[in-house]
């Protein structure tokens, strides 16, 4: 069974059908690419899966569990992290604090969550344990992305490419099983894209499933195991990169129909 | 003259407590609330009613007033928490008007526009403090200022404070980092309301009377000005803001020229200060002090780099 799949997922905005009865399957430990022309409904699909938006109808299953009605924070807590197309860092917080926020809920000590009232009185030891856990794990993720030199910099002052990396680091600090990357290479130069591809492979190496939206075909064709193509909210093709490259409908969606 | 200075300190203290509460809501969590006066009113009237009709002593009434205000904070927080920015401001403004009108029109409970008089003095050990005993009142009120200050300081320096900061920066990103934003927002709003309720309770008990028109929209704005003038997200600055505003509104009387200049000039002076501040120092007199949480953890928990 796939790690995550959708069942006739549909999202309408008034009369516009942004996502139209889409069924996708994400396999464990895979890298899945989601491509399609602008306005094809890729980000809306991401939002409905990660709980930032709700579907008009249809279901999302994760680890065999129906997660459709869950709010975003719960979906993150069960192991689905995401980044945003237009970077949404906490700009006035330091890079390190951004990652700490990602770790925030993971550090809940079982003793504290179980005996909240008691903790109010003698919780200091556990609070210290939580904070220590947050500190050390955040350090680990900063190190994973070689961001330690930017620790105390405000997120807004980081170079663009580093901001993208920081956002991924922050998402990974939630310790997800699957991470959704919304256009991670947008605005990057070829060299940065190259580094990003290596990073994504490293993330997969940690046993984390990756789903990404991307317009950079070189990146998509190089690292994805499976590609899903959306157009006008519908899934028009699905398969390996080689298969997609020769798909007639996909070529038409991108280049238009030829007059015969 | 000394009594008058003490009176000013009493009002700075009372408004300071309410402003510290509002700072948690506006300064740290980034929710623009315009109904802090309503919570003060709820606290003041709860105390007045409990002490005059139910004969409950001040300390019980004080706690209950805070809790009632906090409960109202939850009730207003749940439906409005999905709103943000201007919309939340308008919703809270509406709540403030509702509270004021309930107070004015609920005759058999609040005595309507007449207000409630004859609230007994504060009994502590064998003493009874009335409005005339300004020094003990000043001390009591400033003890509560210190407590409120300490509580909020502890909260904002903990991981809760970090979560509130993240919510202020970007609520959607915070929720997609697994933070239950609704819980934190309601929590901050409720605690802010609780402090305002306590401040209202002190206000009623000190004055030994309450009147409905005290707790109007203008008072909410005054409290908001305190935190904005001092610096949002900075409790020490909040107290500075409270001092500035209370002193500036009492300045003519303080200088003994209140019979020469008309009272309307206060408002003009107040407006002038606001305009001047927004042009030359929009971040407030002191401004926000950004906490470095990594440093706090390093120093207080890991005991490194002392």
C-alpha cells in the first residue's frame, strides 16, 4: 500500500475547479515530482493534502489513516511536513529559532503531556529537558544543511538560496515521514539547483519520502522516481521520467496542440 | 502634593497591569485587540457587585473578577480567533461596545448609569484601607504590577513565547510547523483578559465606586497607546508608556495650572504626542527587544557561556 494516497480529491473555488477528482499515490522512500503548467492546481493539491486548505470532496489517506478533516498542525504532527512556494520563514527570528519552532511540538516530554497540572508546579526539570532536546536537535539540522554560520542571523538577512535551505531544515526538524517541497529550486541559479538536487537525495537517504512541485525539468527528470502531471486540475499523466517525456498529452499541455 | 503623586502612581500601576496583559496579546502574539477596557470593566463591576451585594471580601472578589474576565476572554476569543489584523480589531471593538452597553442597561445588577458606590475598603490584617490611604494602595498595586511583569516575562522567555512569536511572524507557517495556533492565541488572549480583569478589580476597590462610562472605547485606545508608545513586545517599555500617558494627562494638575488651561488641552497634548511619536519614533520610546532564544537556553538551561 502506498504511504500516502488521495481518493477523488476535489477542490472548487466558486465555479473554478482547481483540483478535479485527483487520485495520486506516493510510495514510501520515493521522490515524486508534481509538474504542470501554471495554474494547473499543483499548489492547491499540496494545500489540501497538508491541511492548509480543505477539499470540497474526496479523501487523503496517510499510513492507511483518513487525514482529510485534520487541521494543518495535526497533519504535521503525524509526519507530513512542507515548505512554501513563496518562502514563509519567520523573518524577524534568527535562523536557529526558525528551526527550533520546527522542533517545537516534537519535544513535548510524555510526562508533561500526561500530567499537565502537576507539571505546572514541578515541571522545571522537564521543561529543561524539552528545551535541551529542542536545542540539540535544531543544532543537528542546522549542521545537516551547513547553516551553522548563520545561526544568529535574522532569517530575512540570509541569502536567497540559504533561505530556501533553512525552510527545508525547519520542515525536517518536525521529523516528518514525507516532506512536500513547493518549488524548491525557484529563483536558484544552476549551481544552487545542482546543490539542491544533492540535498534532496540526502533527504531521501534519511528515509524520508519526498514530493516536490518543480518547473525545472532538469531537476525533475534527474531525481524523480515518478512524475505526476496535472493540467486544469486533472491528472493527465503519471509515470517514470522517460515515460512522461514522450507522453503526447503532456507535450500538448506544455506546448499546445499541433494543427494537423 | 505627595498624595497626588501617589494617586498618579496608583493609576500608572492599574493601567500598567492592563497594558502588560494587552502587550501579551498585541505585542507578542500580534493580535490587535481593542477591547481591553471591556475586560477592565468586567473585572471592576464583578468586584463591585461581589463586594457590595454578596459581601465577599476583596481578595476573593479580586481572584473571581480576574477569572470572570478570563472566561469572557475565552468566549470572545473562540469565535474571533480566525480573524486577523483589521478584522479582529473591529470584532473586539464590537465586543467592547457590547460590554459597555450591557453594563449601562442591566439596571438591577449594575445600577445602570448611576454606577455602584459604597464599595467597602480593603481589609488587610487589622487595617482597612480606603481611597484615602494612598501609600498602602500604591504598594499593593505595584506588587501586582511586579507579579504580572514576572509572569509575562517567564512566559515570553519560554518555548510558549517562541511559539507566540512564530504566530506573530507567520501564522500559516506556524501551523504547518505543528503549532496549535488556536490554542496559543486563545491562551494569550485569555491571560491578557485575566490581567485586565485584575486591574479592573483594583480600580473598583481603590476608587470604592465604579461608573459605566469609565470603561469606554477611549480607555482601550489609551491602553493601546501605552504599549505602542513604550514599544510593542517589551514589558519594561509598557510601564514607561503607562507612566508617560498617565503623567501627561495629569500634567496641568501636577503643575498646578489646571484652572488656567482648559481640560480639552490635555487631549490636544495627547494627540500631539502621538503624531510626534509616530513620525519620529514609530517603534516606540524603547522599542521591541528581540529575545534570542538560543542564548536564553544556553545560559539558563545548559549553563554555558555564563
